[in-house]
């Protein structure tokens, strides 16, 4: 990601988005594909095939509802990773330093030696905001996982 962003330097926010999309899609695709492949061999999919259901109905009525938890986890994980990647690339100075983002705030605080001059709040505030946003997305992910994953429901089925 850093190599591509350094090669396409001074491309602005669209370049950062393109770099994150190009380098970040593979993990989620592998996870979703492997989960789909494992569900494909289950008895309920086989019985739907033998009953004559179309492929679209099998995908949307049999496989997709069983993947809600992993789709939500992948979505929130990718969003968190994209936010951290954008802030990291901006902090390294690989984006447009004239836009306002938490990464550029950290970049300018580092360049002005804010820790050495006692202005630690310039580093602390954007860092805390990034951490709290990542934490909130992770907690939302846990909540969605608890609702959509039947194995995690407490007190039911035990």
C-alpha cells in the first residue's frame, strides 16, 4: 500500500481511496468465498437444489441469511482498516497535506515537533479520535454478530 501510494504521490484523496480499494479487497473476498464454499455443501442447500429451486433463490434464501454475521464482520473490519490505512498514509505524508483529516493532523503535529515543544494535545486528539472510531466500529460489529449469529445467542438452544 505504501509503495503504490508513494509511486502515485500527490494524487489527493481519490488516490488514497483507490490505493485502499486496490490493496484491501482480497482478504474479505477470500473469507466470503470460503464461507460460501463451506455452506454450499450443507444439507439444506442440497435439498433446495433437489427441490428444483433456482440458483438465485438458493443464494438469496439459503446461503445469504446464514452469512449475515460474517458479511457484517467483513464490512466493519474493512471500514476500520480503511480508516486506519487512510490515517496512516496521510501521516506518512503520502496524501494531500492540504486537506483536513486525522492523518494530516498527525502529520503536521509530527512535523512541528509537538511532543518536544510540549504540545502533546496536537497528537493526542486525532489519535484518540481514530482509536475511538475504530473501537466503536468494532463494538457495533460485536453487536451485529451477537444478533445475527445463532451460536452466540445466550440462553437459547442450550
